[in-house]
C-alpha cells in the first residue's frame, strides 16, 4: 500500500499569524514537521495558499503546492492537494499531518500506516488519559471505542459517564481515550467525505469527524503514548521551547 503525507499550512491564523514560519531551533516550524514526516513517509507535500510558506518550503528543499484560500478545514485542503498530486503520483492512502505539531515523531505516523487493511477507510490516533483534568477539558476531545478499536463516538464531554462513582475516581474505574487529531484516509474516501454537508452532531460538538461517523464511515484507531502539543499561540511556542529544548 502506497502512502503520501500532506501538511496543510496557512499563514492567516487569528491567534498566531504566520505560525508555520515561526522559528524553532533555527528552522521554521513547517520544516520540523516536514523533516519528521519524511522519516516515516517517503512522499510528503506541504499544501498552502500563501507565497511566503511556499517559498520557505522550496528553500529547504521540500515539496509544496498551492491550494485554494477558501478551505474551511485542513481535511478540505488535503483533498484538493491529493487530487492534484494524483495526476503525477499513485498512492492508496493520504496522511493528514498537523502543521502546528513540530514535535510529532515518525513512529506515530508508522502506527497510522499499520492500521490500513483493505477494509480500513479512515484511521486516527488515540492515547490513554493520564490526568483527570484532561478528561473534563472540553478542548481535548474524547473517544469511545468498540472491542476492535473502531471509534464509536467523539465528544468534548467526558465519555463514558461513570454512573455511581465520584468524578475524582473516574480514572481509577475506567480507561478514558483522548483523541490525537492526526488522520489517514483511503484516497477515495478522502474525496468522498469532503463532499458531505456538515452534520448535526458535528455542528453540536464542533468536531468534523462526527460528520464522517454520522454518514456511516468507520474510523479505525491505534494507540500511542504521544503527548500532543499543538502550537496555537506565541505563548504555546514559548512553552514548547521550554519543554523541548
């Protein structure tokens, strides 16, 4: 099975304009993401709508292409990029790599690749919650799984609800899974899901993966110990530089 990696990257961020070009240890953030991804995936591209990002990627020798500035999500940007890349390259699976997680390691992507059997449509990463605080944090989506590791539901609420147990004891009573928002899709499935209209559950929770579940697609998961550290603000960057000197 052939894989490609696509890193959606836009310049216009309300909380951190120019984020992909923020310098970390002498390199722009997008270069760290790209180089880490290349250790797991031979064919990696940056998809952007901005000339400054395009030029930066070209300068460090990466593959880059322009996409529309009108996309509402990284998934949509990946779909356009994949369609363009398919004219000159063959591939079975697209891995959508977050452009604001420069500390992602190659083995996290290798885990996603291992999910792909012929019947797999979409795959993503989950990790075991280790702190009660993250279980109740609405900014950290949770997921419940079936016995085969397929996602049943994602929520910003703590799921499942542990009836008859004090909330301070929930972690001792049950394993909670946190979602790590890196996706891989069969190439055909990626094009299909980006044609779907926003669903009621997606709008309620503001989680796009619920649109896919609500329309009957399955999402396979694999576990990781990866502590996700997305950089959304300049303050996040300062903290990241302290955690990853």
